[in-house]
C-alpha cells in the first residue's frame, strides 16, 4: 500500500498504484491536497513494485492532474512539475504581484 505524505505532515494512506494512478476505496478531497504537494513524499510499505517506476521518494513540486471516481474506486493522478516550469511560474507570479502592488500595468 502506498502513502502520500503532504508538506503539512498529513497523510493519504491505503492507496494502490496502477497505470500511474493512485486508487483509494475512500473519497479523496482535492481541497485537502492542493497547495500541500511541495514537497510530497510517496512511500510504499510493501517495497518497490513493478509499477513503481520511480514514484516513491520525495518530490519537490507536484500537481494534481485529476481526481475522479473510476472502476468503483477513487483515482488520484499526480505529476511532477519540472524545475524550469516551476521557476518560470514563480517568477511570473512575483512580477504580477509586484505590478499589482505598485499599480504598474503590464
């Protein structure tokens, strides 16, 4: 079973992992996950599986691709955000914030 530990220490436990999707028998609340995936640690208490493909470990920045009911379970798909894209988005957000606070139109 997989566990996702969020940056606030909360955990999503009892997950299975297939086809790059985490599955849970219980509903997954995206509001409780958003903003808490930098960093996120994914562990598997059963050791490395054939589906693992590097998913276990600490991920610097992740995002939710989707959460939906699938095959009678709840599916959660996550993706790593590449460092370059994260840095660009952070820079753009900082510029927009400074412009807003100073009244400069960009």
